[in-house]
């Protein structure tokens, strides 16, 4: 009976992890001036990609953000804020160049980075933040 109980316990833990991961989207969510505050407060760790349609470096960064959103599902939630369509948040956050990534923990801005960084550098910035919220 102990083996059966161990299997049940392990399966329950797997189901719990699966449920938690589903609450985190596997792709970036479009953010607007109206949805910004609610979005950053919904999850412990959020990264917002501030971009614009005409921005070449933004288009280079976009597939990296998409990959990270999928790979880090359950740990980090990614959002995309079109700065041309959402001037209020862009101004409030002091976005003066794009792409800019804004890092939020529990709704508070804790870091920001501008430019199209490679995936490995973004992971290096994210790892300590994720380790603090297992």
C-alpha cells in the first residue's frame, strides 16, 4: 500500500504543478494603458516588452520574448506594450527608447533594460529573480 500512496502523492504534485503552469500564459499578452496596472499585479514576476511596429530592434527581440514566455511558463509572465498605441504608460514609465524591458515583482518596478539583448543575457537577468520566487 505504501507504493500506491507514493504514486498517488507524486501524481498529485504533478497535477498541482500543471495547474499552476496553466495559470501563466505561454505567450506574451498584449498590454494597454487600461490593463497595465492590473496585469503587473496579477503575477509575482512580470516582464513588459515596450515596443513599436516600426522599430527594427523591437522586431529582433520579439521572437526571443515569445520563446522565453513559452520556456518560462509558470515562472514569469510576459507582456507587450505598443508604445505608439499606449502613450500614458509609456510616459509614466519614462520610456525614451525602445525596445525597453520593464521587470516587475509583485507589482513594483525592480529593473529595466533598453536594447535588443540576446536571449542568454535576458536569462541571466531573470534567473536571480526566478530563484527568489520558487
